[in-house]
C-alpha cells in the first residue's frame, strides 16, 4: 500500500491552528480499490482539549492524538476489507475506528457500515474525509466500550445500538483490558452468528482477549499479515478472525 503525503501549508490563521492542532492530507493507495484522500493529524504531538471533552471521555494528553494517526494496522484492515467478498444485507461495525479507513472502504463498496469511536473529534475528521472523497454520509456512533449500555447517553452523538453481522477493528488491543470491556461490548452488538475481525500488530494483550472471545463461543482463525508497508518494511502482525 503506497502512501502519497502532501502536507498542508501551516497557516497560523487556519481553523486547525485556531483549534490548537494542525492537519495534513494523504493520498492512501489500498490494493484493489481507488485511492482515498485522508486528512489526519500533522503528527502525534498534537493536543487540544479546550472544553475538557476528551478528558471527560478518558483521553489524556498522552493518548489524545492516537485517533488521528493513520496506523499500519488500519491500512491492513482496510486492505482486507477491500478484497473481502461482501454479503448483501450484512451490517458491519468498526470499533475504535479512529480515522475510519476500513469503514470508508466498505462504505464506498456500498456496504451498510457503522463507524464508532469514543474520541470527541472522530466524527469531524470522518466528515472531512468523506467530503474529500466525494462520498455520501456514513453512519457514525459514539462507542464507549466501558459505558453502561442502559445509561449510554452522549451529548454529541447517538451511541452504538443494535447488533451487527461483522465487527472489525485494528490495533484495539493496545492495552490490557482487565475488565473485559471490549469483549462485553462485542457481545452486546454481535449477532448470534457473527464474525469479528481484529488486526493486531503482535501486541502482548491478545491472549486474554482471545480467551474471553472463546468463552463467548467464538472460534479463532489466525492469518499472518506481512504485506510491505509504504516504507518497504513488511508489516508484522496478524488478522484475528473470530466466528460463531
């Protein structure tokens, strides 16, 4: 997957600077589909939370920027969804979508997909990127894995509701989920017969996740991923493909 980077000129009067962060645009080539134009944070050093929304949602200055970066695992998931046979009528949910690259690939293929994240800026970046690619609106829902589903009210966006045939995510096992929040969230929103697709860059937190998924009746097939990245270095990770 080649990436053509065009950094926007820094303008101290631009809306991005006034909001406290800067962005860049990238033309992302994904095997099998047309390029996508993606606006992301200029770098991982960005931080802006003037109204305390991110802090209230559990994002600190250390992890605030992670949603707005094009991670290698997100590109791997997008490439997988670009080549995956799509079934008419299937509903797909992306968890921890960040810039929602995989969701946009599915959306452009005409699939019923919902992108979800807990970061307060995820929707605005998604709307920008849909406009950059001349795509119609894509369903977005606030997805807080730890929220009580009976009390899940969010002032800015509707929360994830209902069940889905496919739940996907990339690099979402970046920290130990001691309470099993992600697996409980998946259980609430997965159809009785469902697939869960997680691209993981060989982090050490997948073992307890796999164990919890097994308890919920999901069988696992692992697919090594080694496609070369834009820097020529092979990606080191795997696709965790669960089904029940």
